[in-house]
C-alpha cells in the first residue's frame, strides 16, 4: 500500500482533537522517514520499545507495532516489539 508522508501526516493530525500516542509516535516516524529521504513504501519493517505497555517502570506507555502499522498504513515484511529479555 505505502503512500506519501504528507497523506499519512494528514490522517494523524486530526484537527481539533487531542493527540493520541499514535499521533505523537506516528508524527515522529513520519519526520524520520522524510529526514532520511524515504517514502512510506520504502519501509519494510518496524520495531517498538517498550510497546503499548507501562513497563518497565519509568517509561511512558508507548504504542505497539500493530498500532503504528495501522496509523501509517504500512505493509510490513517484519516487525519486533516489546521488552527485551535477559538473553538479548
């Protein structure tokens, strides 16, 4: 599917609405994609940490892979999300 950064940004920035976590993280992702000179169609995978949970203590709750993928309408070949384990 892919798409332009501008089209995805307009979807994330709902006028007159409070920004959601997906809005903040999605906007940061869009800025990073644009800064790298890429389009959303160039993105084949994403990783999130710590994901959509309130752990570990001291980290703000973020968004998970599925939420970011949906917000940006990405077609992914791979993804990784969540807390690292001691073996990593």
